[in-house]
C-alpha cells in the first residue's frame, strides 16, 4: 500500500497570512481597502514590489542578501530619465534604464563574487554609493519630470503584462534550468555545491543579473506611473522586498526551500499591509515600526522550522 503524503501546513501559512491581512484591514476600514479606487492604487504598489522581488529571489536563494535594491531602482530610473530627456526620446529613456540596471547588477555581482567580504556588507555599501551617484546625476534638480516623453494613461494592462511575462520567465529558469537549481544548492550548502562542480562566483553574478531585470522593469514602471525620477524613487523597495520574501514563505538564508511564488505572495501581503495602514491614517513612522516588528516576528517564527534542518556551511 502506498503511504499517504503528509500535509505540510507551514506551506499554507503565507496564503493564510495574506487572507487574514486583507480581511482584517477590510473590517477595520469598513471596506475602504477593497474599494475600486483603492484596489487600483494597491495594484500599482504591488507591481513595483513584485517585479523587484521576482528578480531578487535568485540572489536570496543563493545566500546573497542584496540590500542595495532601493539604490539600484533609483539610479536606474534617474539614469534613464536624464538620458531620455537629453535626447528627447521615450525609447532612448527605456533603453537607457535597462542598460543602467544591467550595468549596476553586473558590477554588484562581480564585486560580490570576487571581493572577500560578506555579500550583505558589500550591498549595504553599494546602496549608499548608488544613491550618491543618483544625486550627482540630478545635480541641482530635486525632481526630473519626463511627462514630455511619456504618453501613457492606462497602466493596468502594462502592469499585468510586465509581471506575468517576467514571472513565467523567472519561474521557468528557477525551477527547470541549471541556473535556478544551482542557486538553491549554493544557498543550502556552499561546500556541497562546490563539490558538485557549481561555480559559486559565476552563480552570484548570474543571480544579480536576474535581479537586474526586475529592477529595470520596476524602474520603467515607476517612470511610466509617476512620470518623474528623484533621489527617493523606490526608497522603500529594499525593506519591502526583504519583508515580502519572508512573508511569502522563503527563508532569508536561501537554499532548497526557496520558491518563486514567495515573491508574488509576499509582494501582495506587504503592499496590502502598507496600504491598509495608510488608509487607517497611521503615520509613516508607525508604518515603519509595524513593518519592522512584523519582519522580526515572521523571521523568528519561520527560522524555528528550518534552523535545525540546514546543513553545515
């Protein structure tokens, strides 16, 4: 007789958490969070977080904690806006944004792979450097307007297309190719991965480049939505991604338990949380405190289930 597969309840926790978050805020705000107008606002917030999170899964899965995502998004958007305005071309702006994002991702990947320092320290430094370069590009300007280049009014289908195509692309590579499998193996046990012939340095660079795709798409969406680029563009993306990854059911240490669905579930959950608190009328400072507390609690709870299961590194 075949043994029945045991049901892993923990795998449903992210979905339960998302449902509870939606229900709680719908009750507290008397349905305001699920109104048509707010859902449109919420969708725009989810898109940017989801795009960056999907790409970031690769670095997180391989054990590389990228803490420079906010700076990457800001600099990519600023570079695209500056060059686009100089040549007065929408297409030049898009291409410049993509190229800037890939160059940033490549540079971060190479430095993280070959510099003998913990990757999270490298990316913290990069976060500051990228923000500083953005300020230099802005010069005396505080805000760059690209309204003269952008003639897009309905972003709904563009948002859906960006997320759907990128998610399916990233999901296929992550689950069915050597790249994704190598990332998970490396995150689970670097020593074992190297013994299997996995090139850790090459893996890290590829992981950051995949993250660069998500950053590029997010920066483009921000330019199309807001029609502006500032030093604070994507300012809360970094912390949102970290919280989203964890809320989506993926351990920050990466490894075999990493999954692409965590990016979507987590992005929706953190966006609903941020949006719900804003609708309630909570101040920015309190929102940051709540997010930090939620992050610490979820990390602690999820770590209990995998802390003793990790192989020695």
